């Protein structure tokens, strides 16, 4: 079955984000997740850097395996953190030589992680605006950038935040993927602001399935994402009930995506956390069906 046939009944396109593994056990889990989700025919899969670019080599290794062992289209995350322009440009050329044509260009978090103060290297790219321009100077890559429906925590106001996005687009960004959010009205208002500012690239919702409500609430607080009280109530009393928590999470996430499709959105980027089962369940609820590989073909290679 082709990708068009697989998705034509839903009008939904998905992409998935993974992070590079730190241990052999985590690598095994990553590849089980990739094999589980590949039959959903994602438009692309992205692989992140850790805080401060700390997983650069592991990211490169994971990207190479995806290129060599699957038919998935990988997007390599790239940040400005702790590297000179020359070093970043060399990484870009290495990726290009291995077949990478799509980058997710980010300023990146500080070495201390989310919430820490970012300090640019004097000889490095200062922000994603400069990084996008640097990528385009090397080749005509597809470039995704970040967007923030509730604005970046470091931005003083929405006008400043959206102006930064416009500068990234002017330098060659072709898609924006948002920080996760849980209130679709907030996303819709953000897209209206972006369009009024003359930005017309796709704004793809970043969707975060809730594996652990306590953890995601903590992370949401650090990155400025609000959590509606009604959503918090859905997870009340489920701290020690993983099965019910998973059912509730799948139902909510599917509801969120279905509502966004009714508002005219068709592309969705899932932050998988290298855990496939919940994301797979959500995709199934949305009407996506796995395209099974031919006999003797690895699952990941069928995508």
C-alpha cells in the first residue's frame, strides 16, 4: 500500500521526534520504537541534540543508521551551542555527505539545560536566525525551526518573538514546529498573529503525548507552557495506575489532534520520547493504519 492510500482517508500527516540513546539498552528501545512507528509512514523523523549539544556524536550515529537501515527521511537537529561557526558548518557538510537534506535549526538551550541563561560563543552562530542563514549558504536544505504559541520564555513579548520567527523565515526557514501546548485556542490565536505578521510557512503543531503527567507539568512550567485545570483533573489519582493513565493520555491527545484538524490543520509533529506504544495508539485512533512490510523486509525499511 502506498503512503497516499494509507493516509488519504484521514488527511493527517505525521512526523516523529526521537532522541539519541545514551546506553545500549536505550539504543535497543529506540530502534524498537522506530520499527513500531515507521509503518505509520511519517513525512520525516527528527533526532535531537541534548542540552548544550551534548549528544552530537550520538545524534549523528542515529541519523546514519536511519539513512542506512530504513527508508525514513531523517531531519537532523542542529544548535548553536558550544561550537564555532566553522565547527557547525563542518557538521552540516558531514550530514549532507551522508544524505541528510533536512535540518531542524535551533539556538539551543544553555549547558545547564532548559531555564538556564544562554550565552553565545563569540565565534559561533548567535541564534537560529544566523544558523538558518548559515545552512542556506551551504546548500538549499529543507529547514524547520521552532515556534512558541505561548512565546519563548526569554522573549519580552509576542511581537519580539514573532519578529524572530519572521527573520528565520526571511533567511530560508521552510517550516515551523511549535513547542507543545494543550489549549488549541492558544495555538489558533498564535497562528493568526503569525499570519498577520506576513509569515506563511506551515506552522506544525508539536504534540506531546502525556506519558507522565507530573513530569510533563514540571517541564511545561520550565518552558512556559500552560496546563488547563480541566486537563490536570483528568489525571488526578492516576499516579500509580499506568494503564488507565495511558488510556486517558491517548484519548486526550487524539481529541486534541481531531479538534485541530477541524480547524484546518493537517500536519502534526509528535514528541515520542522514544516510547512508541502511546503514539501508535493515538495514530490508530486518528485513523492512520500501519503499512505492513512485505515478507522478509524489516519493518523500519518499509516506510
